[in-house]
C-alpha cells in the first residue's frame, strides 16, 4: 500500500498492429477453407453422385474391401453377390454409403 502499482506503457511512436492481426486471421481462415473444407465438400459430392448412379449389375468395392456385383437396389441398402457356389450364389446386404469404388464391367469374371 505504500508502493503504487507500476504499469508498462507502450513506447512512443509504436504502431498498433491490431489491424494486421485481423487481416492475418482472415487470411488463415481463407487458406483453411481452400485446403481443408473445399476438398472435403468436393469429395462428398462425388460420393453422392456415385451412389446415385448405382445400377443393377454394376461391380463395386465397399469400404471394407468386399468386391461384388449388385443384384438388388433398395432405398438405403444394396444386395451384393460376392461368390458363386455349387447350389447358387452368396449374397450380402450392404449400406449404399459403404460403396467406395465402381469397377469397370468384367472385372469380377470369376463370380
């Protein structure tokens, strides 16, 4: 109480760089948009286009690595023929969102 508080003061003639900090922050936001957000949006649009273009008989690969031929299409699920056995075929149900690649026709000739 006997000694008063000492506060640091800006030196005379030192510019206030708040405007530069705001510009730098905005520039970083723009860079993040073009490096992260925009490519993800583009990839999501391509995936939605792939799912919408699926048809019976297409050969696909799922995200889990299962390759097969589409035999039935539903609203949210597809039925995939993954193997041929003596008594028929082996089919599994897969969500449409699990499709990762569309293969060229004739890739899975051994089914």
